[in-house]
């Protein structure tokens, strides 16, 4: 690859080799490695290439986009595919006062993914914290109605969700869809 870079074929080198040759331990490290080698690429454009390199898993780039302060992109990624609810909660907690709209969306997405059964070793405390932070961020962002509607949809009684979440938040049991003869 270095010959291709030296020969002035940077665009071709990037397209053919850069993503594979610069894989690091984390997505953020991969981004930083590429950003250092290709400073001419705007961060959002580079991130777009990286997101495209993991089809079906854009949520994996949530933390990188949040770190780059690309909050709108991070919000889109949080909803696009499963993101770890604990990662979303940390992001919301860190940005609660300075980016309350982003914090609200991160927590609403966390509740959504919890309700869909995604996440690792989640507890009732995780669910309560996500709900609390979503409401607090919504108040700060002056978007309580939008947040409440999304919460009601994610935690609707007729929606399938993990039993631990239903118990933790003291939600009514899902209505049975079977009928007796």
C-alpha cells in the first residue's frame, strides 16, 4: 500500500486497501488510524466509508460518531441497528446537560433495544436508569411529548419483550393472543 500512496494514487489506495489494512482493536481506533493517514478526508465522510464497510451493522459506529461530536449521525446510528443499551446510557449521561436532545434519543433507543431483547447482562437498574434519563433529557430538551410517545410505543403492553424488562418496570403482562374453544 505504501507504494500506491507514494505514487499519488491516494483515492485508489483508500478504496482498495485502507479499510482492511487499518483494522484496529476498536472502531474508534480504526477511525483514528485512517484519519491520520488520510487527513484530506472530512471526518463525516471517513465515518460514512467505515459505516458502509459493515453492512447491516451501522450501530457499531455509534460510539465513534458520538466521540467525534457528530450527534445527529450518532442518533441515526443508535436507531439503525442494535446498539448496546449500556453504551447508549453512558452517552446520554455524559451529554445530558450540553446535548439533551441527543441524550434523549440515546436513551429512547436504549429502551427500544432493551425491549427487543438486545444487550448484555442487563438488569432492572439499567432499565430504570434508561427510563429516568430519557425523561430527564426530554424535559431539558423540551420534548416531553415526543419522548413519552416513543416510550409508550417501546413499552406497549401488547408488544413482545423480555420478561425481565416487563417485571423490572412493572409493566402489565402481554395480552394472550390465543383463544380457547
